[in-house]
């Protein structure tokens, strides 16, 4: 059995006078809703949505059931706005997740409309699961706006999709196979407009208790402005029926690449109300580049240190001695090993004036192979010995120095 543990927090913030956000935490269903509309209508919209969502999901606790529950919540807000003129124009976002059973497999299903967000923290890495249905974010997705300009876009608060505006609504659906240690965050834009993803990730990684984590996120969002209502639900997967171990065992035994998507986007049929999904085909999100987790970084560093250490040791050994060898017709001293070692070729240290031809024949094989010496001084001593032996062997006549050439006769005067 997959077991979840959740914590939540909601705060009016430092600017608004009322909290129009609503949250829902049950054993299997979790949601955040951010209401909007004048004269406290936002509060009404988010409350209606959450209550309708809960009631509808109770009737069909499946992935389709959650998407249908969001559509039902939409109709509930829409009907109420139509009935009460003072509530006209109210709307609400909703981001919900539920633990469901699909063909005997437990999975987390997510449904989203609006700009509240769901994130997944897995292996210390934070990913935004949902797409914001706001004007600039839609422009980013169409390639009309740079992602870094979206956060400051003057129309960032204009939502392109929200519950309560129409009788039917398109719902974005996602699903996640939950693994022990996974952490899901649902949050209204009061959090995500105040804190960067890195700041959020840092809190999610640092604190383990979900309630404490939710409170800390709200506290930080307030501290950095608190210009909107802030609502946070943190859901931890505390037991996964040994799914994580089974998955890593399977992975290890097949040496297969990681199964890829952390989150699968589920095709939505739109608001046809039938609840039928386009088969079971997942439309995977664009594969995110596998970011380096701390463990991967540490492992890579350890491997690099080992490789570097081994390389250094080989280099030291390869260059640590000298030998007396041959360079052309001269005796020479080299640094390194006579045949080199891996890619470390010996280097010529000194070409002596001693001709190979002068070396006593008994020593020539030695220097042809390379006579190894522990140090440069030892190598020089060996050459000096060779010189002495050579001199002792040579007949005296051949040691005479070459006499200077006789002076050339002066040119005859003209
Ligand atoms: Mg808000």
C-alpha cells in the first residue's frame, strides 16, 4: 500500500484583507484553489470548487474520476455565479492530486486548471509538473515570449483558463508513479510569485516534516513580500509498497536506461463530460535534461579523483628515472623509461660528446637497450665511467689531437 503524509498551510499574506485561497487535505485527495472575483466572491468560488471536487471524487476515486471531479467543480462554480448576480465573474484555479488505483497499480494522478502549481521533488530535484494557464506562460509555450520575461510580464495575472467562466472546461491531467521519498507540492501563486523554484526546493529538501515544511514556505513567501494569499500543501510518499526497491532491482538486473519520464501528461478529452480519455496514451512532457543530482556529482568526482590519481602515479613512475641510451651516433641521457610507459615517451636530457663507436663493445648492448639509473647524477656517473673505459681501451696513437691545418700560401702579388 502506498502511504502518504501531508501537511498544509494557508495565509492571507501581508497585503490582502481576506484569504480567497482554499485547500483540501484528505487521506487520498489533496487540492489548492485560488479564487478570484470582487466582494469576497473569490472565497466563495474556491470553497465551492473544493467541496464539489471532494464530493465528486468520492463517487469515482480514479484518475478519470479526478478529471471529472474538476469538471464538476467547474460547473458548480459556474452555476452558482449564474444564480447569484453579485457573484458573477467569480472564478477559481484548482490544482489537485489523488492517489488512485488503476488496474491494480497505485498512482498519483494530478489535474490542473489555472496558475496554481504542482511540483515534484524526487532525488532532491524539483520539477514543476503543471503548466500555468496564464497569458504570458501561454505565450512562452507558443514561442512568442522568452521564459525569463514571463515572470515580469504585466499581464502575468491574466488567466487563460479558470473554473467558473464557462459550463465546460479543459483539464490538464498528469500522473506519477509514486516512489518512497517523493514529495509533491501544491501551491497557489502567492507562493510561486514570491519565491524562486530554487528557494522552494531548498526548503523542501531541508525540512522533513510536511507540516513544518508548509509553514516554512508560507513564512518565507510572507517575508519576501506576501503580496497575495499563500497556500501550500506538501504531500510525502512515506511508503511505496517497495516499488522503489523493485524498480531499482529491475533496473540493475537489465542495466536498462532509466524509464524516462517522471511525470506523464495524460491526454484530455476536453469538456465533453463523458469522462472518456483518449485511450491510455500518455503524451509525455518534453523530456527534461537529466540534471545532475548531488549523488551523481559526488560519484563523478570520486571517479575523476581516482582516475587523476592513477594518471599521476603512472606519470610519476614513467618520468621518475633516467637511462643512458643512444641519440644518433652519440651516447645520450634520457629521462623516463627506455621503452616509454603508456603515453609517456622518454625525453632527451643530454646528448654527450661520447661517440657510440668509442664505447667498449661489452657496454654497447646495455646502452642500446637503455641503461637505467635512479637519478640524473647516476646517469652522468655511468657516462663518465664509459668515457674512462673507452679512453683505457683506445691505443695512444688515436688519442692525438688533430693538428691545425698548415697555413695556406699567400696569394702571389699581382
Ligand atoms: Mg493568488
